[in-house]
């Protein structure tokens, strides 16, 4: 989709949204269950893939408006 000639008519934000969407689809296609132990270890490698995806688009040093709402149960 990004190689289509009419993409140059789009602005920079639309190109970023398309790029993010395709990257998200590719990342989710790589997520799989490694075991059937019904524990968090079933998705060890997949968790690393998802963390890598998040780190590509999020700056961990910036302050998040939801930082005070994040809780671990």
C-alpha cells in the first residue's frame, strides 16, 4: 500500500498511520502459543515480540497522561 503512486498525495500522518497498521498486523501474525500449560510462560516469545513493537512507537522517557492510572493486580 505504501508503494502505491498516489500515496504521495497523502500527508505525513496518514503515511505513519498506514505504516503502523501494517507493522501491527505483521507483529500480531507472529504471536503464537508455545505451550498449553495455562500459564504466562505459554507466550514467552510472543511477549517479547509485543514489547519490541511497543518500544518502536513509545518513548519510555516521556511522561504518560495515564501513568498514574496504570496498576498491576
